[in-house]
C-alpha cells in the first residue's frame, strides 16, 4: 500500500496466458486471474490484466485512462520495433472515433443487414440439406463453410479461402507475444499480404455493396482519405474468424444439451440471443488490450503510466460476481448487451448484428432440417494467441 495515496500495488501472477495449454483450455487461468484481484500484473510481460466483469467494462469504457491508440495487442504499437499501421476505427479514441464510427454505422446499418436475411436463410438451407443424416466436421463443414459463403458476398469482398485463413491466423497471433505461434503465423500469412492490400482497393470491391459504400463515403468527404480501405481490412480480419469461432461454440453447447435443442425447436425466437450466451461462455477473443498513458487507479490499485493492460473477455464472461451460475449455458439469461465478448462502450462490435444474423439463420436451418445434433467424437481447440476457437467438432446431424 502506498502511504501517500492509499492505493495498493497489483498482485503478480506468473502464468503465461499464451501458453498452449491455456489457449486450448483457458478457464482455469481465467479463474486464477479473477480470484487474484480486480487487477493483476502479468510478470512475464510487465502488463496489467483484468478478468472480472466490472473492471473489464471500466477499462473498455474509459478512454481517458485506458487508450486504444497503443493498439489492442500486447505490444505497444507506437513504440519503435513494434510500430504498425493502426485500425482507423478500433485504435482511435473518442472524440476522433465518433465521426468514423457514425459514417460506418450508417453504411452497415440494421436496415441493410435485415435485407440479407432471405439470402442467408436460403444459403443455410442449401448447406444443411447436403449434410443432414451424416457425421460432419462441424467447424469446417458448417461454421466455416457458411461464414465463407455469406460473409464476403454480403460485404462485397473478393474471396480466397486460403488467403482469408492465413491472414486471420497471422493477425490474431500477431496481437500476442513473439512466441512460436507468432513466428509460424507470420511466415504463413506474409505471402498473402499483397492479396489483402489488393482486395481492399476501390476497384476490387463489389459494386453496390457495403464495401463500395465506404469508398463512396470517402469520395463524398464523409470519411477521410485512406479510411475506407482500412475499414474493409478491419471487416475481413475482424468478421471472419470471430464469427466462425462463435458459431462453433454455439454448436458445441447445443450438441451437448439436447434439452436446450428441443426447447429451441419449440421456441426458435430464442435463437436471437443463443450466440450471445455461447460467446459469453467461450469468448472468441481471449484478450484485448488498452494502454495507460499516465499513472492511474483501478479498483483501489495504483497503475503505472505507459503500460499495457489486457482485458480477458472470456474471464469476464464467467465472473460469478456478474453472472448467476456462470458456467451454465442458459438461453433464458438476459445476456445480449451486457456481456463483454462483443466489447463495450464506443468500440463495441460494429458487426454484432451481422454475426447474430449468420448464427441465427444457420441454426434456424439446422432446427428445421435435423431432429437432433449430437457429439460424434472428441472436441479439440486451436492455439491462436488472441483467440479461443474450436479446431475439430465432430457432430452427427440426425
Ligand atoms: C461472434 C462474432 C464477433 C465477435 C465475438 C466480435 C468481437 C468484437 C470485440 C470484442 C470488439 C471490441 C474490441 C475492443 O474493444 O478491443 C469488436 C469490435 C469490432 N468488430 Fe467485431 N466481433 C464479431 C463479429 C464481427 C463482424 C461480423 C464484423 C464485420 C462486419 C466485426 C467487425 C468489428 C469492427 C470493425 C470492430 C471495431 C469497432 C469500433 O472500434 O468502433 N466483428 N468485435
């Protein structure tokens, strides 16, 4: 305790949040993090970390104390050696963030997203009809196959599965430390960087789509020059793996709980929040970072300035201080808008309505065509520095 300020020093924990076993199964680490205190220091990285829901929300919401301008990864993106181009949306603080967010929100609006429903439903019906009565690898055959079918088309982005996979792996491993995962993913993704830059050019987005609208907004002065390509890039990176991971978590939970599946058959409107409940339990994003610019305080603890602070979203999703029976998948829980797996405050996920629509239409088709979905083999998780994502999910579609 500091005698002058009355503030305590955060306890240290020495577990590596990026160790393979933690990435595959983070719940024990999340519990240790939450129970160590409202804020801790990760001794291996010199960064602070929070795992409780209240502090997660506070850090994500207070831009004056916790800026995103140092980047949302572990490294400080402003420092020599780690400097990189920042996202024009996510890595900009209010008030500068506001005009960009409003311009993009007007383009990716609820009205526009609703117009995609019929196409998504038809695509989901087609896909599920080819799989019903079979054993499937649900991550590739269902979650990825569906997102790859509808997402790039809806946004108007040129599509190349190998490139999208390699770029996703690179981006989400690069937000962590320079460990073996980081090096392998950078080696795998670098050959596709030119493809990504090219894909996000004005002439390569599909006319009449959301992506073209971003460039039109730029031409009409509603977005600064250069921002449209940066946002298309954020969509490609931010919208694909996250949604596949979330749908995977939902499929796993539904396959393990036949009573919930039966209930959804009777009340399919409950599907609207099923994705939220699945990602509260298994947040696709393991962690996102902010930076303290000045020395500050959090929950009675003194924090140094110019230091990274990790918000462990999956830990907050299971915080017993915030959720009753936090480990139970409960489709009656009032979860939408209150968990932090879609972020919080000004930077809350701008694609969440789209992610919900993808999940709802795919699950709707499964409910229409399958009597049961049941586990058909062991589930395995991937190791990606910033993500929690199932690798193999064998299911029987009965
Ligand atoms: C289940 C699926 C998804 C999850 C779990 C998810 C999660 C998140 C989270 C946690 C944040 C806030 C990050 C932070 O504050 O550091 C965020 C922001 C964002 N997401 Fe998503 N996301 C999903 C789907 C999508 C989709 C489909 C898109 C593309 C349309 C998208 C695009 C974005 C963008 C552009 C931001 C930055 C918003 C801003 O800074 O104003 N996301 N997302």
